[in-house]
C-alpha cells in the first residue's frame, strides 16, 4: 500500500529526515503526519501514555491528605494493595489547616480542622481588611468517604483515581505530580509549602482521586426563612433626635458559629427597618434568609420601642 504524506507522490520520500519520520510515523495511513517530538527524533505516538492510568479503587483508610486504597490496575493487570491516593487538593488538610487566604475583596479566611471528626469538619473564620470578625462558620464535607467493615456489614467507598506523572526536562525520568509523600512511621503527608523533602521512610504518592463524587465543603444547610439569635455587639439605643444604631452578631439558636458578625441590620441586603427616631431595646431573636446572591438578610427582630410614662 502506497502512503501519501503532505502531498508527496508515491515513491517520493524526500530527504533522509522525512524517510525516518515516515518509518516512525505513528499516524500511518493519514494524510498529515503526527506532531514531531524533537527530543526523541520520532513522531509523537498517538496512543495512551502508559504512565497515565485510571483505576477504580476501594477505600481502606482515610488520612489527612490522602487515602489508602486497594484495587486492580487495569493497565498492568496487577492487584494493588494499600496504594496511597492523594485527596483532591481542596479536600486536603495540610495546605489549609491553621492557614489564611486573602480574598479578592481583601478579607481574610482562616481554617481550623477538627481531628476528632476525622478532618471532615472545619471552622472557617472570615475577617475584614481591618481585622474585624465578619463570620465564623462550621463547614462539613458534602459527602464523607465511608468505610464500614463489621461482621454484619461490609461497605467501602469506591473512587476513580488517576496515576499522573510529570516528565523531567531532559525526558529521562517521570516524577511524582501530587506533591505528597507518605510517611510509613506516622501516616502523615508532607506539607505543600516549599520543596518536597525526601525521606528514607517515605515514598511519593502518584495516584490522585479525581473526585467523581464531587465532594466539597459546605456550610449550614439553610433554605427559606429560619430563626436566628442576635447578640448585641455595638451601637446605641437612639433617642428623640437620633435613630437607633444597634449592631449584632448573628448565629443560629443554640449554636456557636457566627453566621455574620457586627451587622447593621437596616442596610442592604437586610430588609429589616427601624423608626427614624426614638430609642429601641436590644433584640435577642430574629427571622432571616439567604437571598438570591447567597447573602444573609434579616427580615424581622424582636426590637421594640422603649416606652416610659410621662
């Protein structure tokens, strides 16, 4: 069968370079040849790179930044026992626990994780540019990795994991792409800050959970109108010539997490309104909802005008 490449006539193979390219062409039979790889001197193979592998794995243990799993590697057809799989980056603990993130508006969010809950809950504290508290909310994983292994029930979570590698600049070796190292002595993972430090007792984590279950961090599940507790934080009662200016920390009844801190509840997006003049008592309870932009809005409080006898 004659192969015609780039408009050449059959038999006209051009200079020796093109002869070598045709001999190693991974796209034989196509009019256009495959892209040429200058590092190897051959065309890029149009096949799956054996270094990139996807496997369905069973979760055995959940660690701070990674999972211990087992399952069949469909590429090598070998059973993998206790293979370390990195969690998706946003679900890992080490990069965020005790750390702070500056948002686009200048506010700062810091995170503290609860090891007693298997690191599946965390408290997210937001402060403004002046360091004033904005909110303090407990967040939980939308879906925990579940493992139940008893005499009556055997259920373990299944995940899809991809084995990713990065080829060094000279093309000589494939290196770990997750930035994590498992330590056999205590089961922790190396911190993401700076260069990964090799350890004699550790080995690179090459597999990564692709998060097919779409796990993520969520705050309190509040739909429609709900009761809130109001804690007076600042302001004055008002008088015959001044409007009341009470401000409040807002939290759920009986809870500790502050949904919003030091709030002026008569400015947007809040719908609550006060009389223009006169003294008001401080509120202890109210009704609120999250609006279409996911902003907390107070609609009613138990503030009442102060009344005195003449």
